[in-house]
C-alpha cells in the first residue's frame, strides 16, 4: 500500500492536470474500496483548485482517521470456569493458524492461561502446524482424529479450558469456502456446541485476512459475515506488498474493525491494531 501511494504521488507531482477518473481508479486499485475512494475524490474536487500530492495524502489520512473507531480495549479474560472463547475464521492460506498461535502467545505474555483447539480437522497440515506452534510456545493444543467433527474438538477443548481454569480458549476453525451452506452449518454447529457449557460463548469471532489479497479480502469478509457475526479483523502479511488498505474497504462496507496485525513470521510480530500508527504508515 505504501509503495502504491508513493508511485501515485510521484505521478501526481509530475502531472500538470489531474485526471479525476484516473485518480479514482487508482485509489480503488489501492484497496481502499469504491465508496471511500469516491468520497476522497469528491472532497478533493470541492477544494476548487489544483490539487497536490500532499492534498491527496492529507485527505486520505483524514478520511481513514474518521473511518476507523478508536482503539479497542485489550481482550478481556474470562473468569475460571468461564474462559473467553475466540473463534478464528478465514480461508486457507491467509495465516489463520499462525495468527491463532500468535494471539495465544500474546495473551500468554500478558499473564493469561490459554488453551488452543485445532478444529480445522479436515486439513491435517493445519492440525500439525498448530500442534507445533503449541510445543514451541508452550501452549496446550487440543486435537482430534483426522476429519473428526470440528465442533467435537471445540467442545473437548472448552471442557479442558474450563477444568484447567484457562482465561482464553482460541479455536482455529476450517478455512473452506467451497459452499456457503457447509460453512454456515459448520460454524453454526461449533457455536451451538460451545454454548452448551457457556451460553455467552463464543465471545469473539475474528476474520483473518491477508493484507496482500486486495479486494478479494472484502468478498471473503462478506461471505463469512453471512455465516457468522464477525467481531473484528486480523490483518496478516503486513510486512509484504500489502499495507492493509483493504481494512479501510471492509470497515467502510461492512463495519468490521481491525483488531490485530501480523507483520512477520516470528511470534512476536503480532500486535494490537492502533489507529494512529496504521493511518500514518498506510501512506
């Protein structure tokens, strides 16, 4: 995203007259989404004068600052016997399993006891990956047989988290989007099963999106949003070519706010979303 804006600003700086349609298209290409891009262009037009590259940066930053809500508070731990249950959802390949482990590690470093559930049972590699992360980070991971019922794994993990007095249970769910019906059924069953031991669970559902995938991430958010109520985004691969412009599009279109960002492979490269830093670094 930052590289995209640098190219755009260089071009604007060397252009005598701005082509508004071209600028609008470029902003959309930068993953800001159609509605936000249109608003930025309209505000620039209303200035009624030659617009500079600095104007574009200024207006975009102002719009982003207005768009995102104030920073969310830290996740609240459950009391012993009632752990806070977090569902991690997202398509395969976005870094969902890794993000689940990193979130567990972040919470552990805040002094909380965390249990993990490897509920992506139809993908053996995902279960093995989370188990390896668990060993590396000293986090208990509950697994089931290959192709076991994901809701059964989540139920067992919830029981374990309750019995162990864990503050958090993080469930890594399947990333399949092959049919919306199957996705809805699976996530609904997980929610029903977990709620048997705590009527308020799950307490948070986070959609994991790859910052480099652009507009496709918005489509993913729409599909998962039809299957389950989403409480926030986790943006991965923020150290790559994408700088999270798609978070603005998702916030604008769907009202789902970023909660955490991943900026590298190491477990420490994961942090709470902070609006001020994000808006400054996106351009």
